[in-house]
C-alpha cells in the first residue's frame, strides 16, 4: 500500500515582511470531507504498516491489562461525615463514585456510576464530582467528545434523580456555597479560555444566573475554589506570570467580593485560609523559588504580608498544607521532592526520609484540619505508587495502600534505577537524567534506550512507576527521563531558562542528554529513541530537525508542532494565554525566534528517523491539523525509507481514549512500533 499524499494548496502567510508558504494550511478545515478522507487514508496506511504487529499489539495490550487489578478501589478519605471511595468493577471501563456514612462498615451509597452515564458513548469523561455541604446533592460534569468542554449536572443523592439544572460550555467545576442552594461555575469563550464566573441557584433557569466576573484580559484564565476550612470561596485570575484573587465568605453568596492583591506583572501567588489569616505562597520581593507569607483577612494587601517561610535560593517551594498544629511543606532541592514537617507549637522541623536515587513524593489528600495524621504518596521508577499515613505526634509511618502489579512477574529488586548528569553544550549546566532498567539489561551500543522529555510550562516530569513501562523494560529497553530546562526540576530558574527567547535550551538539553547516553555506552544512535507528548511533541519534533540522525525512532504524541501559525491565531484555544510561555509572534523578535525552532516550519529535504505521530480529532489543546500538516510535509520532503506513521483517534481529544483499559491500546501501539523497528519482539 502506498503512503497517502495530501494535496497542496498554496497559502501565503506574511507578517513582519516575512513570507511563509503553507501548502497544507487547508487541513485545518475540520468539516471538509477531503480532510476527513486524508485522515482516514493515513489511518488505513498506519493499520497496513502495523498489520504484521497486530498479534504482538494484542499480546502487549493483554500483558499490560493483566497487571491491573480489575476490581480496584481508591483509598477511602473522610470528609464532612462521609468516607469517599472511587472504585472499579471487573468488566467495566469507568469509575463508580461511592460513600459510606461515618464508618467504613456502613452500607455503601452510590454517588455516581459513570458506566451508566457512558452507555452508548465512544468517548466519555466525568470530572469534578462535588457533594453539597449538607451531603444531599452532588454536582458533576461530563464531556462526550474530548474537547474539555463540560456540561454541568446535578443529582439528588436521596432519590438518585438527575435534576433539571443543566449548564453547558463550562470548565467542569462547580463550587458549592454553604447554603446548599447556590453554586459558582465558569464558562469558556470560543477559544476555550475560562473567562466568566456565574452564580447559579438550583431550580432556576440558567438565564437567571448572575455574572460575577468577566476576565477581559485574554492572557488570563479564571478559576473558582473553596478553602480547606470551607469558610471562603475564592475566585482566581491567573496568567503564566501573574495572579489576582478575590474572595467572599462561603456563608454569604451576596457578599461583596474583596481582592487579596490586585494583579501586577510577574507577581504570582496562591492562597489558603487558617483562622483569621490567609497563608500565601508567592514570589514577591524576588522570591524566585517562592516563599510563604501570611496576612490578616481584614487587611491582606501585599504591603501587609509577613514572612512565614523565607525564600531560599537552593529550594523550590512547590506547595504546602495547613493543619491545626502543623505546617507541611512540599519542597524540591537538587531536583528531588521532599516533605518537610514544621511543628507550630515547638517550631521543630524535619524531613521525611526517602531512599531511592530518583523518586516522587507528594502531599496526599488531607481534608481534615484538626488532625495528627498526614497522608502522603511515594513512588519511584522501581516502586509502585504507595500512600502512607504519618503520625505527626508519634512520628511513625504506616503503609495504607500500594499499587498492585498482578501477574506474579514483577519484583522491585529485579529493576535498577539511577540518576546521572549530562553536560550542557554551553558548559553552564548539568542536565539530570533518571534511568530504569531490568537488572539483566547491560549497557552497550546494542541496548535500546527510550528517552522521554517534556520541558515546558514549568511542568516537571518526576520519576514515577509505570505498570505499562514494564513491557519494554522486560524486553531489554532502558527507560530514561531527561529533566531538561523548561521544567522546574532544578528550581524556577531552570524553567525560566527554557521558555520565551531561551526555548532552544529545552531542545539542546534533550539532544545533549541523548549524546551523553551514547558517550557513556548506554546505547548508540541505532538504538536510541525519543518520546514526547503535546509540548513534549514539540520537543521531539524540534530535535528531529536539529539532529535527524541522533535517534533511530521518534514517538510524537498529540504534538504541538506548528508553533508560529498557532501562536498567531488568537481564535485557537490556549494561544493568548501562552504568550508568556512562548512569546507573542506579533512581536518581530519572537516571531523570528519561534520560526527558527518550529518543527513544521523547519522540515527539510533530508533523512529523518522512523516516526510515529498520534493525535485526537477533537483535541482542543493541540488541534489535529498540526500533526496532520507536519505528517504531510514530512511525507513530501523526507529523503529516507524509514517508517512514517500518523494515527488519528477520530473519537477522542488531547487525553486519548477515555476508558480505563482502552487507553492501553495506544500504549501497545507505541511500544509495538518501538520494539518492531528495534527488532526486539
């Protein structure tokens, strides 16, 4: 079967006196039958190329699925007189939200069975199930397309009736006022920016809903949340570099909204409540890695902020939790997450001990305020995700739940994890790389390595366990994570040095990490592979252009590859809100810088590695046409005979398939592709 060829329709794009010719611009016409035909032709070609691996894909899928407990359930947590549990039943794809009154021995009540709601749907997602303060009602939101546009619904938990109240085009979140009658919610504009906050009274028509706030600055999104104390409702407007919070008492929906601190460029902050004060994590006063301050509720402007936890150059403060007698900090030092305990009475402070060379630790679900018990989570590349209970008074730790790996073939001691450091090309930095491999896998030029990266938005890819990943580790692969600039692995500056006019550092760090793995004899270019999704797809796409022979294969998941055109189109979701991440190409300097690395704009007539590209037709974060155009241009210009496969899920969005196990088929396809081209089946 011959690879599809997309027709070329010349489109001239001109700005700043610079002309770009985009022959595949027409592929953004979502309703055009020829576009659908092209995507279906690419899918048919992908199926044809991968046909010989169909049995192997099924083997991988069943292998991955067999490791999961089919009737699993979450660890119960207690909130407002009820224990809440999310569980799965064997043979069903979707969760069941449950609760038990006061004790776990009491009869189970079904809050929401998503399997019933999802009947007949190809894609279905439920988000933000929230129970009213009097425990009688629940709000929930659903999306049956995958574009992250949610319909808000309400359920009577006594009668199990779905109420007539139905609110379309929301972010999916509803915040209950303490009167049990009103909720606050957010709607999206045409570009899917969260921009208006409304108040709805149950039992009334949505036409009567009250507009509380309209965020007119297109670089800001708005959010609504309730404090852990349940005493205040907050409305937060946030851009990449600035925040503004308003609040009212949760007991009075008609109160005047007060501001904590009006927005200022480069001032970030978030808020939690404790007694008569607000605790605020912020970067004020050049606190690049953030600090914690507090202020009286009645006088909470920035001029009244008092330091609680000062800024430290070597420690990134990522979050905190307030208990009656303790302050818990989530910190990152030298790339590794730590949990710090501070006794507010004695001022004693200490860290919880963790032993793996690279790992993830995090504060868990802690909804009770007056407690001596902290829940936290821990996982590493060799240790399944575990939830612990730490007694703050007795200083003892108890394991509550560990992710089960079924099948009897997984033993943590059979796997080795390590962290190594690669020199950056500018000689200024060292790039951390986390690795995991089976103990029988030896370093050599013949050993396959899958290098994963992201490197944007300050999002850090920490070392965590994956059931799915075992399928390539057990077949001789080494899995590596490059903690590149653009993430916050080594602090806020690590992020700042990988965004805007420093974005190329992200790509160069990834390349340097790959070259280091070859230099240290972990692998060779013949067996080195790269994987990244969304902004990580931009990463691997850019790397393909810069160093097309460094990797033998690339997996680009929902890749953001048409950077210039997307950032010039303010009608596309996320564009205006991301000017502070990539820059605004209406500014000539940013335009030319973006154009230098944008994967689509830099495809050339040369050899490229084997490439698998995936997308979702309804993706609202990276539109399907970006990877479609990229594929078409690669097909036109590439000079090699390597595989180029483009697969579109016609029923899903940015997150892929919605079912618990259906998404494993996507993993099986990607791993089959890698194992096929490395001949490791």
